[in-house]
């Protein structure tokens, strides 16, 4: 059994080979990897994986911590998505900058598969990234934004009384509007991100043509999708499934 991990500052998403619809989300909001690892490693309802393949960049502090924990617990080394031949070839062919993460690269690989026209891949997690790629000029542009939680925390930190009022009740909304403080702040953050996505699509998509793919993925993709007016296709687990396909192809 292979275990695939998509690691974001918001948590870990995992899937096992043969079970692409059983995605485990382990969220962390304190910036620490340990609660995620403890939840993942303490699962006794699954056999130990033979291989563990992850998206975070090799050599980073998170990668080293993850690698040490997996080796101690399961006795296998973590394989990093950035080291697979298919991803290295895709990066070179499309001239992807070094700052484009493994998760974003996997999303672009899927969004651009079989495409002659441009593709947009948006990944909504701790941060939100929007990448544009086409078969002629490769990686054309990107947008990098704080995610929903970071937007909310910035508002709480820079205003008076909003954070305290938001703690009174659980977020409540009516359509796109919040009906209490927590709901209003949450919707404000989500509507901001949705507006950026819609503007990105509007600037790229030719209304008279259909040869453009706009894919939305990531841990918070499902929350943003209902707020979008543009032609986005929702693939919450696109990164994990592309990683599993790539590893299966490479053996």
C-alpha cells in the first residue's frame, strides 16, 4: 500500500493507493506539524504503507520533520514529489519558476493535460495561488494571496472589538451575507478570494471559445466554489490524485 500526502500549512491531506475517494483531512491551525502527524500515525485501521510520497519540498524543515517521524514509525523513507522524473520534465518543459511548489505543479500537470489553450489552476489552502499556463509560453503568470484564515486574523488584529464579537457565536450566513460578526468576517474573506478567481478567469477566458480549463483545488476549494461566478471546475483532491497517477506511472 502506498500513502500519498499533500502537505499545506493548514494541515495534511492523505490518500492511500486504491482508495482515491477516501481522503483524510487532518487540520492544524496552530502552525505545528505534530498534531497532524500524531493523528496520521496513530491510525490503527490501516496496514503500514510500503511507500510514503509527499508534496513538500525536500530539504525544508517540515520535510525533515516528516521524514524523521515516518521513518521512526513505519521504517520507510519519504519520497518527495519534486524528485520524480515526470515532474522534473514538466517543470523544464513549461519553465516553471522555483517558487512554484510541488502541489501547484501537480495541479498544473492535470489542468493542462491535453490542452492546447491556456489553463488556470487555483489552489486554496493556507494561502491561495492562481497559476496560468499554456502549451506555447509555458508558465505565464501567478497570483499569491493569503488564505481565508490569514485574512480573518489580519482583520482581528488590526481592528477593535471585532475579534471579541466574532467569538460570541458560530459563523452564520444568509446567502453571501453574514448575519453575525463571525459570519460576516468569514464571508468577507471568502468573497475577496472568489472575486480574485473570477477576475483571473475573466481576463484569460475567451467567451467565444471553450479551449480553456479553469481548475480549483485545495483544502478550502469546496468552500469557495459556491461563491464563484466564473467557469471553474471543482477538483478538491486533484493534487493527491495526480500524485498517485504520477507515482503509478513511474512504478
